[in-house]
C-alpha cells in the first residue's frame, strides 16, 4: 500500500497513546508503540499485541532511541497532577530531554514529528477563551511548573528545530480529554467523578465548583491528531484541540451522578495552588486549517466512559 507508513508513538500505552495506536493500525499503518509504563498500562494495548503491524517497545525517551520510522507522534509524559508531581524533575526531563531526543531522531530520519502539547501552557488564563496567540499566565516555580514549563520548553525546541533545521513539525495544544482507558487514579476530574459515583462515595469538588472546563471525547481528539499530522507542511501549529463546550465542575459532578444513578453526595475541599479558574479553547484555527471540530456531546461521551469504568471496576474491562 503506497500510503502505508511506519509510525512511532511514544507514550503509546497511555490513555491517548493507545487510542492513537488503534487508529493508526485501523488506517493501515505499521505502529511502533513505545512506553516506559510509568502511567501507561499493558491492558490498554493487550488487544493490539498480536496484530502483525503492531510492535511494543519498553523505553524511556529521556534516553536516545534508534529506530527507522516515517512519522513520530511524541505523547510521552505523565499528564495528570498526581503523576507529574510525583517526580517533578523527571517530568521536566521527559518533556525537555525527551523532546530533544525525538527531534534528533526526526532530524536524522528527515520525517515529520508531532508534539502533544497542552492547554496548560496557558496557565491560569487572563483571556477567555484561549487562542493560540495568547502567551499564557504561568507560574514558573509552582508545583505545576514541571509540567507547564516543561511543555512550553518542548514547544520552543520544536519551533527552533523547525526554523534552524527546516524540520516538519506539528504542535497540538490538547485541552481536557476523557474516555475509556483513562487511569482510574489519575486525579483528573472526569475519572474521579465517575469512579466515586460508581462506588457510591462522596464526589470531591475542589473549590466551590464554579471553575470551568471543556471536555473533549477521545475519539474526536484522535481525529484532530491525524488531521494535523496529515496537513500540509506549512501547517505547523500550535493548534488548539479541544471541545469549546464549557461546563462548571459542579455541573459535571451533578450530570455524572444523574447518569450513573448514584446516591453520592457532593463534598468540597480547598482548590489546589495555581489551579486554572477557567479553561476553554478557541478552535477557529483547527476549523480553518484542519476542517476539524468535535462531534461527540458530553452526555454521549460520558455514557461510553461510565460503561468502561463500570466494566473496569468489576474486573471486566477490555477494549
């Protein structure tokens, strides 16, 4: 097949990475899935291990890698505060050293490379919604900085390789995404609320619940990844990928309780330091340059995610 490629996905056993590997296999490509399994899980890719076009490698991208591929998706990095604050120095190394190693590989191979950046580069934003032209409001020395500043530095490296070496880069800024295969204990709001509701435990809201987030279902996000990677060379990004629908955290908690049919009650705790008060993407650039916008509404996506966690908690989770 003329369009068949060998694609490297770093962080490929993680939540987003496993869905991307699945999509690339379905599109007819050969996939090398690379993960050090700090937050990735083998069960996320179990159903792909026997596939003839799928290969798994255990590797940490803070060390150089030598493989022959046609494209690289760089997704490797813990993405939730509980995980990235566990070893903040390693988190920064993963973002920065990892980017250097993957960019070096792409330069040697003369191949396209995709960077999974984050809406966290905007920090606690002072403009709303956030456009790609906004430089952000980030605390450089706070407990979230290892992730926020690590990802900002990675973007710097990508654009310097683009300017200095004419490397073909694609940079996506990912907003809150949810769906099957989320880590049940990653501290992120959707997985937290669903697991607590299914167990009948109190739903923990940090702050008063008036802070807002935008929730994108994983299938929509992966479609955005693929469209960005396949876009013309001059489309470098950064491009916001997320759902512009905006909900308060309290609205999400109440909807989750309703959909699970749970008797859980709401409890309130102090807001963590530097936690953003509002977050919503302006996706005008993605619409114009990629023809992309999310199609799966929150209620439908939550239904699928609740069904996954219900199976997971009862030991029946699969693909």
